[in-house]
């Protein structure tokens, strides 16, 4: 009976040729991508681009292995071996914890939030707070983090414009902060200053800034130390350069800090942008790794890396560190645009001496990035 069903439902010759063609194409794309974390950029930029879709290539390979199982078992076995090659990389992409995040902070724990806040959009020149801004405020009141690490943070200064810094320090009670300004631009209504910031309810013992090399208006590493359980912990916040993949030349003029990349941003096509910015992200990752390797105390890195786990950037930064999502997260953990099936480009990484008690990717749709939050203690 099984042989009869197989003859009845087996693909005809044209379909078998198409199946072989699809299988060959998937393997050709998938196999090199398994090594994406160790292949330096920009020499292997094509594989770096494929890394964005690695998880979906893996799913396709699993489906093809199942299709070939009744048709040709040796081929199915080869495909299954290919799936096994990708398991180590897949382990960096899927969280398996079933724990539910408890918003009530346990005494003795430190709660840290990482968030690309999209310039704290929601304030206009009439001092009107938009619905998205009010939703962000309610999120902060719900989770009550002790420390907030912000990327793409903008502080506005104008006669009719409330200060974003004052919102955190005065309205929300984060009296201690450090702000690494990587650009300042004047407008008819006032000016804005953009960069990376850390806001804390606890006193900051030391603060520092370290710009990335190679840019006229460089972003960088904003860091601060504070006391946790009688020990000093370093908190670092950083942002890797945005790639502007969806930008069109007809969009609003670029701000001053993006002028030096205006040619590729305005006129480059998708693959050109990915190639250009992957190379710079690799430089940023090597510089950031060097900074982390000099840290002699427990540390937490809160970062928007603009790179997925299947990337050279993640492969450079992750070894020897804990990824809070992998330790306590669930599913694919998308942080950009779509929460459930989106890509993960925001991270909370820690040194081994930091104990991650709980973690959550907050399902917040008011800006384009979903915040991350975790509670830590020291081992």
C-alpha cells in the first residue's frame, strides 16, 4: 500500500527537475551562510547579506528534507546533515525559556532597559505630546527600570519644545545621566542634539565616551559605572550606524551627521547599502570588542547593532558573553518592526559574572524598535 501511494503522489519528471533545482539553490545559499559569524567583512559581504535570511533558509531545508524522505532517502539524509550544520547558528536565534516576566522588581535586583527610542518622537514644536510618546511614558511606569540605555536619543531645545532630558530627569525621576552627543543641528525653531544616553535612578560613579573611528560625526560607546550589591558594574550603551534601506531620494533632507554617506543612502540600491554598511559595522564591532575586553569589572552592553545574530558582528561580540535573550527569552525575539517574526538587531549582552534573573522583549508598537528589559544580580 505505501508503494502504491508513493507511485500515485510522486512528482512527475518536470516537477522533480524543479525540486532538484530548488534544492540545489537552497543548499548553495545555505551552506556558506553557516559560517557567516567567522567570515570577515567586507570580503564575504554576499554571505553577510544571506545571513539576514538564514533562519528561513534553514526552515526551507527542513521542509525539503521531509519532502525527499519518501522520494529519495539518501538525499533526505544529506539535507538532514545540512540542517545539523546550522544548529549552532540557529541556537543564537531562538530563545527556549518558558518563564513569564514579572514586572514587580525583586529587592536586590537591578532592572536595565535597552531601547532605540527613535529620537523620542512624539514631541512637536507646539509642545504637544503625541499618543506614541504617552504610550512610551506608560511603558516606563509599568516596568520601572533602574537604568535606561537609549540609542537614537535626541534632546530638543527651543522656546516651545520640551527637553527630552528633562522628561527623564525631572518627570520620570532618572536624576543621573550621561549623554554622548554625536551631532548638533540648528533649525528655525531651535536645535536638536542626537546621540546615545544612559539614565539612572542610582548615582553614576564614573561616566565616559568613546567615539568610533572613521566618521566625521561618529557615534560611539557611552558608558557609566554604578554600585550593584557592593560591587562596581559598568553599563555601556551603543548604536551601530543605521543603513536607511527604505530611504528614497525624495524623502526629507538628510541631517548633517549623515552627509558623508549621502551618496549611498540616497542613491544606492539595497545590496549596495547592505555591502557598504556591513563593512563599517564590522569595524565598529572590532572596536567595541576591544573596549569590552579591557573591562575588568562586571559589565552590561545594551546595543542596537543593526545586525542579526547570523552575522560577523554578532560572531565578533558574542564569544564569552551572555545574551539575555538566549538565557531567558522565548521564540525569535524580533526587536525591529514586527515582534513575533521580525529580525533581532537589539541586544543585552553581559559578562559571565552577571546573573540574568529574567528578561523580556516588550511588545511595544509605538516606535519602530521594541525595548528589551532584564533584571540582574551579581554571581
